[in-house]
C-alpha cells in the first residue's frame, strides 16, 4: 500500500485548483506544478512580440522555440513559483488582463498543446508531483494515481478572483472578471483538442460555499485512503 505519487488536479478557471494543489504539495513534500503558467508564458511572449494571436502557425512556432522554466519561488511576494522564459522572470507579467483575455485562444492550438504536453509529461512521470491544469487527468498524465476535478459556480469563482486581484491593488470590476471567466470556460470546454472535462476516474469536488480548509480536508481524505500497488 502506498500514497498516490502522481496527483492530477483539473478544473475550471478560479475554482481553487492552485490553492489546493499548493497546500497538498507542501504537506506531502511533492513538487507543485501549475501547467497553466506555460500557456500563459507563450501568450505573454506572443503579445510582447506583437504576433497575431489568431495565427496558429506563428504561435505554434513560438511555443516550440521558447524555453519555459518553472522553478521554486525565489521571491517572497505571494508567488508559488518563478516562471522564466529564456531566463527572464515573467511570473507576474503572465497574470495581466491582456494575457488572460488571450490565453484560452492560444491553448486551443494543437501544436502548442503538443509542445507543452510533452514538457509537462516529462516532469509528471517523475512522480511526487501535484500537477494542476485542464487536461492533466485526461491527457497529460492519464496514469495519475489520484485525479481530482474541482469546480464551483461562476459567481463564486468570479468573486474569489475579484477579491484576489483587489488585494493585489489591481483596478478591476467584478463584472469584467465574471465575463472573462465565462468566456474562458466556454473556450476551454469546447476546444477540439484536450477539452476541459473530468476524467472518468476523477473525484469531483464542488468548492462553492466551501472554504479552503474544507476542500483541503476533502482532498486529504482521498490521499490518505491508501491505494493498492
Ligand atoms: O489555470 P490558468 O487560468 O492559469 O490557465 C490558463 C489557460 O491555459 C486556461 O484558459 C486554459 C489553459 N490551460 C490548458 O488548456 N491546459 C492546461 N493543462 C492548463 C491550462
């Protein structure tokens, strides 16, 4: 009997995936790997270079070319990891509204997904990892020992994201956050390749009306339920 070594956490935008995964990874001493940052990094670099986001070929070539590194946090400013592209720290830059408006589109491209999935899988297969995304349990790491799919109502998710951003001093409105979340849900769930959906063997947790601790305890119970080798 053993604890799960590869844990996949998928779910909708702002459903609390990252918070849960980070807590679990800290508790277990596992690597925390948020795969969304890779799609955000490609989007950020494309926008910086004034590339046409609708040009699949150009964006795919970029994704195949750039070197994205995710490392343990080097600065205590609320970040959970350093995100570097070709050596440059872009950790906070990938959280901008502009990146957020374009990242779902970039993540629909098959070639971009292929490049990102290969890198993610390599890291995931090493084990002792809590991996977060949209397609970890279904595509990136289908052999994960434990799969959790996290969701919450759009209102709850928008409120959480709004609170987070206001806390960081960002000038945003609840309505624009909600609209952004609904749009990303729509694109993420309906894309042709690796759409957002729970794996058949995923444990679904609805975090609406639940605090961080409650969701964490629920997930921990799944982890402490030992699996047969
Ligand atoms: O989790 P996030 O908000 O940082 O994700 C940003 C975008 O990246 C999201 O719109 C969907 C996409 N994504 C994906 O398609 N597959 C993943 N494994 C992770 C993120």
